[in-house]
């Protein structure tokens, strides 16, 4: 089959893959987020820059994206994979625990920002229906950009994720509401909204039941084949089916992607699924960011820059203020509230969807939609800059309030030898043992109240959140004697272990594990020792019970040793270790 050299699909793929190969290393070298790089590439190769000159310079065809609509499905797939990966990091128990934040903080942030922005636009002459639609559209924040910058487990990420999740859930109801407010609308719009709510609930319940029954068996069969290709195909199949199901029910496909991630997170295969889909997520998100850059028309920006600047500043000021106030009223530290507010200030990729819905409903004019589309594209472009600015603002606020900055003296870490991450009851006990044997240490804790209390008692503790990649970098672990991870966050402990092991191959990493399965995952991630907290406590409880029941001490101790050996073997087999895991290395005298 002859291959057409002017095949637009191949040409666009060349631009996207070439951009990924150039942008990521170049921006990583200067410690700049590749988000900005991809957006700049989109501006450069899009139809409003070099792409507009293809007729005069035909050779530009091969380094520009000629069919902007062709890459839109891949950009949407990037967002779907992002929500899927977020679901893999969560659990239904954690999501249920967040329900107050999602439907409390999230609803308050969206409605508060939307109504204030809408009221301002109404006072400036926009009709009330269009003002409401624009207000809600601009109140949305970017899931695709905010969560990779903040994560979901940091102090910033927890609040941001709750609000972003509510926005994603509210997207479809907003679109239906705008359709119902259209000048030509009838009561069918409101009836449609009720139908979508019912169909959506039924679909989610059906996916949940089917997922709990089918997924363990399906991934078990894929795992037995030991074929990475089959495992990847099964993972993508689950994501796509769940997304299509929720889309068919009238909900956003990203709701299905999140649900798919949550269901797989409940299985023992979530680590493998996360690792095998990560490259696709990163590349698809790069396509999305390129599409954002392509939406920017620099000529329009140059012509209306005063108005655009005022609009961006106004929207961001309102959203920052509303988010800060809501978070502070909920008890969040001022610095964290300020940083979250600044990070959530820019509009979202879903803003473009709501703007299109408002335009289709006749609530806003096409020229108005174009103006706010440009505002949204600029806002998305500067989101990484907002993240850095918010961090600086947070440090100043907390410095004034007497809260220690999230910075670590790397020289002190190098001289202190052992780094203890987490200073709860386990971390405190480890610090006591290190002090008893005159071994220097430095503990890192994200709860400022715990830090202040521990410092008052003479412990060497620094304030810091290891969920942030820059925080881990500042620890200078290449000079540490050992790393001890004691925090009760299974996902973060595995991720931190894998990351540190990747660039400090000889560092002893001792990690608190929740159970045998978690210990196996930690060993696969590179832990030197993973200690399941439930194992020894359950064995000691069993020993005390059997002795109190009158069983002779000798047989009890023998059965305890036998059970411990069984657990060692199970962990060894699950993790692929070539040695026995060193559980309870130091034994007490028995007999």
C-alpha cells in the first residue's frame, strides 16, 4: 500500500511526538513545568501562527498541525486518563470520607464564584441568562492542570481535588440548565435534567456492581498470561467502556473514568495498572495542552489586550478571594487557603464546553464566546505560573503568622543521617530509639501543630509535605544514611519509595506497611525493609490469647514462628524478592 507523504494524521503525529521529545527534556533541564512548553508549542504550530503560513511555505505543513479537530478526541482522552489515574490513587472509603468537602466546599466555591462573576457581568450589560452561563463557566477550574501540580494527598491537593470533583460532577447539570434557560426552551429542558440524574445514578450503580464482580477475574486472567500488552488492553478497555457508559447516560465521560479507577483501586492490580497506563496519560495530556495553545489567537490578543487583561484579572481575583474565604472558614491554614485559591483561579478546559453550550442556547453572542474563549486559553497557559506565585504568597502569609516555611536545610539533612517521614506515634517512637542510641535524625511532618508540639519537646522536626516533588528534592537524600517512611498513606508511601529508589539506589529505605499486600507493593517499589504493622501486633495478640486459654508456651511460640514464616513467604512470592523479607529482625528472648 502506497503511503501518502502528505497524510495529515502522520504529520500531526510527527509534530506531537517531536514536541514531547523536545519539550519535556528541555523544560526539565531548567526546572520549568512542561505544561508551559506544550502550550507554547500549540501556539507556535497551530493555525493562528505557523499553520497560517502553510500556503506560502508548503514545507511548514510537516511541522504544523493542519487538522485541529482531528486531535480533539486524543485531547479528551488525556483528561479521561487523568481522572482514571486519580481514581487509582483513591478508594471508595476515602471518597466517602470526602463527601462533606466535595458537596460542601465544592458547591460553595462553584456557586459563590459563579454568582459573583455573573453579577458583575450583569451589571456591565450582559443579559441575566448569559451572565449566569458565563459566571458558571468561568468559575470552573482546570482538573487537567491543577491536580498534576498539586496532587491529591497534599494539603493543597486535598481541598483542590474536592472542589474540582464537584465541578466535574456539576458540568452536565450546568449544560442542561443553560439549555433550559434558552429563549426558545420549553419544560423539556428541566425534564431532561431529571432524566439524566436518574439514568446517571442507575448507570453508576450498574458499573459499580459489574466492576466488583468482573474486574478481579478479568485482571487475574490478564496477569496469568504475563503479557503486558494484554494487561494494557484490559486497562484501556475498562476506562473506555466506563466512560462511554456514563456518556450514554448523559453524564460526563470523566465520571466514568474516575469510577473505573476507583474500582480497579480496590483490587490488587492497581499498582500495575497505574504504571502501565502512565505513559499514555502523559502523552495524551500533552496533546490536550497543545490543543489549548492552538486555541490562542495572538492577533486577537494583541488587538484587545487591555480588555483581555482586565477580564483575566477580574475572574482570577474573584475566584481566589472566594476560594480563600471558603477554605479559611472551614479551618484551613491561611497559607494553604491562599495557595489553593491562587492555583484554582484560572478557568478550565471545561469552561470551553460550557461557553459552547451557552452560545448554542442563544444566551451569549458568538463574539462574546470568542472573547471568553481567549480569556480561558490565556488562563490555562498561565496556570503553572500561578502555582509558583501561590507558593510564594503562602510562604509570606505563614511567615507573618509564625508558621515555619516548608523548606528544609539540606546540609542539616546530610549531617543528621536518618530522615524520618511522618511524626505520628510510629515516627515518634523511632525518634526516641534513635535518640537513645545517639543516632542523629531529622523528621519531616506535614501537620504544623504536630511540628510545633514536637519541637517544644526537643525533637528535631521540620515542617514539610512530601507529597510535593520539590519538597522531596530539597531533602537531599543522596547524602542521608537512611530513609524511614512512617506515614499512614499507602499510595503515597509506595510512590515516594519508588521515586527515591530511582535516584538513590543504595539508600536503606525502611517503610511502615499497612498489611502484607502493601508490604509486597513496597518491596516491588524498592523498599529495603517493609514492616507490616498488623502482622506482629496480631501475632502478639494471638500469643497472649492462647497462653491465657491454657495452651502451653512452647507450642504457642512454635505456631507463632510458623505463621510468621508463612507471611514471609507470601510477601516474598508477591513481591518477587530473591531473599526472605526481614520481618522482626531483632527477636526478644523467648523460652
